[in-house]
């Protein structure tokens, strides 16, 4: 049995925003095992052109992702919500093992079970090469974005 993950649907603007920030903080931890616990045992993902099913595949996917997307920093923003569904837009920055920097822009559509676990995630993502000096997501280490760091809209993204 999976531990419930508040807030629970149906979402309000406030609880949807809390869910988005919790997801952002989790992904910024880069702890694949911990992040996978936010999804149902049989969660279904589409991430770009890759299809993932279940926590085991989610954890493996995230480990592969963070092994190649180095110094990963993510910001998510609530786009819309209704009942048990949330839509977000996001951007993240990372570099590859050759030192090339990228900013990825995307949208996600999420659906949750009654216990607040995500049962479906559909992500569309595009990568943009950037120069290191053009990075905008600058905080010291893996982990949550500091409370005083601007969000996507504040950064003009």
C-alpha cells in the first residue's frame, strides 16, 4: 500500500499550486526512489517519445535522466486545474557530460488518484541550447528552489 500524498483531489487553486511545488521540490532532489513514490504503482507516463509504466520503470527512467542531465534545476508553474487533474508548464536547465548547457521547456498534464498519487503524466518537452552565462536557474545545490528565487513568469519564460 502506498502512503497518501496530500493535498488530495478535488484541487483548489491553492492545493493545486501546493501539489506543483511539491513535485518541483521532489524532482530537484534528484532522488529517483523518493520521487517514484509520488506515483501510483501502475502510473502511466509519456515523456517526449518514451512510454513508462509503473514505479520501477519511473525510477529507472529518472536515474537515466539525471545521469545525463547534470546540474539539473527545475521550475514548475501551475497552468490549470480541474477536479483530479493539473496542467503545468515548466523549464529546467542542465548540462551534458561535454559541458553543453540546455534549457528544456515543456508542459505536463497530470491525473491523480483519490490518495493524491499521480496515476498519469503526459509530458511534451523541447530542448534549447544555451550558453552557461545565459543560465537563469542558479541555486547552490540539488534540492528545492529557494523561496526567493524567481519563478517562470518572473523570469520572462
